[in-house]
């Protein structure tokens, strides 16, 4: 009898549990009824969420039945809310493509491969999956930045395969951002949220959601002003999202490093149609050398207003201000034979800055981006963008230049310059079928106007020093003031130095179209073309400069093909991509050997770059292994060779190589990222510079580079929520003086750097300790320069999440 009673009680308990509990399941598809992988599905107001599997299916268990509101979000698609009664019937949910600025919800606990991002709407100007994109690009995710406790933009870029720093940011007029080598060519980060943006000074990574490095010449969709023949760098800033939350982070470490950041998101209405995000941060640090500092502040408000299901308005703004000393750049003599060929012979004391904390350069910078995103129909969307920027360089810019002996002269300039940009862009994106053939199309027009005003002084020699920091008096006839390095001395010396007064203006008007055609679900081809019209107005403050004004136009095509033997898991691709550069005319001597012969206006044709590339991409084992392997061959014709009066447009450069990159999540809690790059860039033709044929130009950086980072978080046991990180970065040696035959060679040695971290991460906070350059390796970078890199440093951060 007791057994019967017990059985009845158990039955009633189970029946009650079933009656109270429930589940919600379904499939998420796009408007072509194709299943979407990795879509975030969450019950509004809870942490109960999941992601769709490889077939687009999901299932959510609930504690009780009743009405539930689901929030469905996916990168490149409009976020959708859906009310369900909580019954176990299977739902079919269709979401529609939109712009990436639209709201996104990510369930981090279900994001296993957190260093991977499988889709971008910026790279192809379409919400295209990486595996179906014929172009190669590398993404540094916010999760990777957090894992590594990244405190600078150049540190973040160490995670991108084949990207090597040449120069740190100088803050000077016109080109104050850092320089990087990609596929054998130099590039600066000049793209913010898919449109031209100013990155003149220090870029604080705390307002960076991710970084996208697009490989190869990409002028068809982005033009020539923000790209190089090796690729481009797109900075994606943090955007508003539905919900309330944020974090506060404080940090400190070696060499006086301190930081404070605040990131807060909220909704201004109960229906969450207006989302506001405010991100701000302050960071200060000293140099590892005897002098040098940097102080940076940024404020970044952003707002998104969903007017209705078709119309969304977005606006984001960033104000940043940097005050810094110029990093120690030892410019090697380009016009005389070097008296040293390597670091040993130079005998430079890397602890000496050869400057002082009393002089600095300030870089207040502003960028804004406004967007109107409108869903014209289920198949067509409109995106209207207006963006602009303003950057100033104020203070003293200094540099060290190697004189004819083993000495360096300190030169200074009173900097007073300003750069302004205005970008207008209109895109129409379509996703439709012609019969059974799917087409994804972007049709766009963009306009970019830029202005550089410069009222800076000329340069004046301040003093002469040895590589060990000893000041050497020199006769006044050599043009040096023989003064100490401080604000008062520089201001006095530069007060009577003539100033420039220039106002350079140019604009570009372009139209482009790109179509990705799915002949079969497994087979797609891409074709695109750009018409580009460039207009250079010259110096508005110089009436005689009108002769330099000109306008030119060109077409830039691109093609690609992707075949997926295993749909959404393995693809084989090939592409042809084009890039170009306009070269402004110059006033040059008619006869270099006879100055009395006068001058002439020298015009130039466009430089043209063409790339052929093929490779494979994977997304295997339920998104646990994402990898790409590619081989490329880039040829640049009509490249300008030489400098000044000896400049000639007769060069051909060939750059070829291969790249391997992977993001993996082999077991739960373990995330891996790594890459290896080999680049063989050589001058193959030049009548004016036969000495360069067969040589690698200095802007190409090292031939090989590699990066790796592993992050393991304990998910159970006594060490639960603790995590470990370990990484390696390195590159081969290279000659930083190729291109200057009189000077000779100077070899920067190969290096391998080890980094490690330890952290504890909870739902409400994260504590981490990071060691950079764990073995205290002495290493250098440069581009006709020598720049010492930081020794071993420790960093601690504490983040509170709310």
C-alpha cells in the first residue's frame, strides 16, 4: 500500500512539474527561407537564451508556461521581438537583413568561439558571411581585446595575421596616425564604421567593438584615400543596444600606467525604441625611457532610434584628446653613408629618449556618423550616411635625425595644423531572386571632401646628441641652437622661424555596384565596379598654386568566386581585386644639374594595383574551427620611384605570399587564435632606380610574422571562473633602409615576444593581471627609422559589470 501511495505522489509531482514547465523551439530563417546559424534567441528580461544550430533550429526550456517575449538578433539583420504563449509548438521565425548599426543582443554564455566573428556588413557593404566572401579579412573581436587586457590600438593589431607596425602615431599634421605594413605595403587606419574617419592621434581601444583588417587592394568598394595596395583597417566603435547595462573598469601597471573607463547603455522609452550608449575613458602612462608620457581622454555618446519597423535613425560621436611627447624615432640618414649597419654598431641606449617631458604635441580629434536606415521592402534597404571629422595638431613636434657622423640632431617644429573631412554616402542593398538565382546587391554613391590647413613653423635644429644621450656642442654654422630641450627654449628658437600658410583641398565623387550571385546554394560569384572621380584644388592660400589643380577619373573592377563543398562549413574561393592611387603634380627643375634652367609642372598617371588570390575557408565542428588559408599575388604598375627632383613613375612592384589564420574552440572553455604570414615583395622593374630591382622596399616590413593567443577558463571545480592566457608575437629581421642606396643597409633583428595573463571572471566583475614581453626581450621596429619597443610590463585591471 505504501508503495502505491509513493507512486501516486511521485506521479502527481511529475505531472505538476510538466504542467508548470514548458519549452519554446523553432527555426530562424532569412527572407529566402534559408536557415541562419548562430542567431541569438533570448527571453526578454531574463538570461535564458541560446543560439541556433547549423540547421537554424533552437530550443529554450522554461520554468513555467505563459506568454513570453523572444528577442531574436543576428549581425547584419534587424532585431526582432516575438510574443509566444510558451507552448512547445515549433515556430518558424523570419528575420530581415539590415545595417550593423541596428541593435544587437549577444548571449555571451552561448558564444563558444569568442575570438571568431563569422559575419560583417562592412567588408562587402553587404551582410555577408565570411565563409561565402571571396575576400580575406581578419577580425579582432571585443572578447579578444578583453582577454588580452589590450590598452593600445597597436597592441590590438598584433592579433591580425600579416600586419606589422612600422611607426607609432606621431600626431603631426596630415599623417599623424600610426603606419602598418600589410601584404608588402604601408597603410594607416583611416576607416571608422565603414566610412572615412580621422585617427590622427592615440586610438583608445576602450571604444572599439572590433577591428576589421581587409586584405588586398579594395578600391572598388572603398576608394583610394583610405586603402593601400595591401588592404585597409576598419575600426568599428561600440553601438547602443536594447537593454540596460554597462561596466566600469580601472587599471594600473608598470611605467605609471593608469586608466578609468565607463560604459553605460540604457533605453529612453519602455518599448526600448530609443537606445542610448555613453562610453568614456581616461588613460595616462609614462615612457619606459628616461622621459616621455601620454595622456588621453575620450567621450563617445551614441544613440539609436527605431522610429518604426522600417525606419531607424543612428548617430554616434567621438571626441578624443591626446597630449604626448613624441616617441623616440631615430631617423637614419638617407643622403649619406651610414657609419653603422646594425644595432650593435649604433650602440644606442634604449633607455634614453633624447628629449624631455617639457615638450609635447596635443591632438584634439572629433568624428561623427549619422545614419538613416530604411527598409524599402522585404527585399530592398536604403542606408544614408553623413560623417565627418576634425583633427588638430598643436604644440611641438620633434624628431631625431642621424647626421653624417654617429650623432643625432634634434629638430623641432611649432605645430599648428587642422584637418577636416566630410563624407556623404548613399547605399541601396537588395536581396532577391531572379528565377531560382539569388542576388545580393549593393548600389552606392559616395562623396568625400578633405581640407588640410597648416600654419606650422619650419624646422630648426635644437641640439646634437650621441646615441647614449650626451649633448655635443657644435658651431652655430651647422644650424643648431645648442639649447636644452624644454618648452621655453623651443618657443624662443621657433618664434622667428617662418611659418607656412596652406589650405589644401580635394574631393572624390564615386559610384559603385557589387553583386553576389548564388548560382547554386553551394556556388556563388561576385562582380563589382567603381567609377571614381578625383579633384585636387591645390592651395587656396596660394594664387600661383592653381596650376597644380587637376581632376582625374578611373574605373576599378573586382571579381570573386566561392564554392562550398560542404555548405556553411568549407569553401574554396578565388578573387581578382583592384586598387589605385592618384598622384598630385609637382613643380620640378627642368634640369637638375642646371638650376638656372627653371622649373616645370610634372604630371603623373595613376598607380594601379591588381591582385589574384585563391584559398580555402572553414567553419567546422559546429563553429568550433574557423580557419582561412590563402595565396595572393599583387602587382603594382606605374609606381613612383625616387624623391624630389629625381622622382620617376617607372616602377613595378610584385608582392606575393600566403597567410594562415585560425580561431578555434576545441574544448569548452578553451579559445585559440593564431596566424602565420609570409610575404615576398620585390621591385621588378625601374629604369630610374635599377639599384632597387630584386629588393624588398622598407615599407613592406618583415617577410614573416606570426601571432598566437590561448585563453582557458575553468568552468567547474575549485578553480571555477579562473582563467589563464598565453600568447606569442614575432617577426623576421628586415632591412629598414632599402630605397636609400647612398645610406646603405640597416638591419632590424628578428624578435619573438611572450605574453601571459591570469584572471577571475564572474557575472558581476572581472579581475585580471597581464604581463607583456614576459622575457624582457629587447626589440625594435621602424621604416627608415629605429624605434625601441617596450620592455617587460605588468598590468592589472578590475571591471565591475552592471
